[in-house]
């Protein structure tokens, strides 16, 4: 039985949560989006800042920011004609820290939770050097 058939083995509230969970994990399934999240973890940025720092085309950055906005992970504030993007959910850093732990346990250690700016990874309470993160260009 498929999970979306809603049979007796799947509670309705669990089945209803699959689509939002899939959307959340899809939003983080792309390396470019993870790089954008890692950069925004250090503080807000404009599209032009992200293109320059990450070496990406404007259209690429805009497309990935739209995906992250659709999932509620990124928001923006307008200042004149400029938009400044920032992470909207501090819980995202907790999730990335958990992913680091899981990946390390499976032999694939990676730093997803850069904290050399205003955001600090859970359980560390300190800023980690940017060089520790493979996600920052």
C-alpha cells in the first residue's frame, strides 16, 4: 500500500505531513541551495552579494532563493530597490547540525553548519572557522 492511500497503517496526520516534509528536504537537496543557506547563516545578503561570493549566475541564485522562500526557510526585506535575503528559521541550523552528526556517523563527515557570523551552531556555542565548511566558496 502506498503511503498516500491513507490505509489503517498510516495515521491521517502523518500522511498529511509527508508532502511538507518532502518539500523541506527537497529544498535542501541541492548543493547550490545548501551553499546559499550556509552563506545566509552568516547574515543577510543581496542577490548580487551571493552571485559574487558563490560564483553563480544571477538567474541561478534567484531560482534557488525562490525555492528556499517557497519552503519558508528564507525571507527578504526591501530597502529602496534592493532586497536583502536572510534565513527565517533558526531551527534550520539545528537540523543542519543533526545532519552533520548523522553524516559523520555514516563515514561521510561534512560541515554544513557554518558559524563564523551571527549564527552559531547548536551544542558548540562558538563560531567555527569558515575553512571548516566545505559549503562556503
